[in-house]
């Protein structure tokens, strides 16, 4: 099995593991907040330390800026059409009242995950280390998403298997996005690849700033707000350490 497919498996397992946790054991909101903050740290670090520098090298500063803006605008457009992550949906009380909301959330994450799958395929044109870091950050992010989609759905339906399967289906667009991008990257010019790298960075920065960090800090007590900050820093440090050992 080639390294890039190992990376793909890691990423696809994110929604599956999260969905399983959501129907087996109700996680605390504090745990989810820490996961989201950690994922944000990883995404920000890989964007600024890996993707943007390589994009500038391949396509120049101006086109890299264009790519970042394009990637962030794509996510902005998606956010206007579909719902965000809502960690508070993981509580049983909210889940009982919000079956329709949880279904909309699953559909929204389904669409969100397509560009994430494309981002994972960057390993085709970069190095294995960059692809691995992106996959890990997306997997952590998707574990939290899986929990926050399967838990309220299970509390509404009381059917573990159905809730697990419906929530796990959000892994499908990751696979589709990966396949599309994997074959597309093989015929693209270096300049266009650089723009795509920048767009991926813009996408991940937007997800971190608009979705992960606000969700991680929402309704947190003072001591937990400090914990989320350190979780974010831990994500950044992990990327830097992986740069030394991978």
C-alpha cells in the first residue's frame, strides 16, 4: 500500500471513529472543545508552515495570495448555504429537540468534506509528511464532527446502527474529493499546483478561524478557555515536531 493511500485511510477513519464514539459514549463538551482547538492549531500550522511557503515557491506571491482568497471564499460560500459544527448538539437534551437540525448538519458536513478530500490528495504533488499532517488534522476535525452528528441523531432515533451509518456516510465525499484531485494533480502545471496549495491553505485557515476556534471557545469556563488555548498551541507544536521526525 502506497503512503498516499495510508493517508487517505487515516482521513476517512475520522468520521467513522467520531460516529462510533457518538453512539457508544456521550462525550463531554469540554473534550470536544479541546479536540476542535487542537485541530485548529494543526490546520493553521500546516497552512502557514507547509502549504503557503510551497505555494509561493511554485507560483509566486501574487498567485499564492489569489489562491488563499479563492479557497477562503469557497468555504465562505459553503457556510452561507450549509450549517456549521455545533458541539452543543452533542448533549442529549438538545438532540431530542433537534432531529431536523442534526440531519441538516450531516448534509452540511457531507458537502464540507469534499474539498477536504481534495486537500488530502496534495500528497500526490508534495511530500508524504505534508499529506500526513493534513490528513491527521482533518481526521481529528472529522472525529469531532462525527461525534456531533451521530450523538444527536442517536438521541432522537434511539437506533445506534442507523445513527452510526448515517453519520459515517460523511466520509464518502472525502473519498470522492480525493479521487478527483488525485488524478487531476497529475496533469496540472507547477504554477496551477501552487495556486491549489494556496487555496487549500485558505480553506483550512477559514475552517479554523470561522468554525473550529469559535466552537472550541464557545460557552467555555475561564479555566477551559485557557485549556483550549494550550490545545491549539499543542496542535501547532505537533506540526513543528513532525517536521523534524517525518
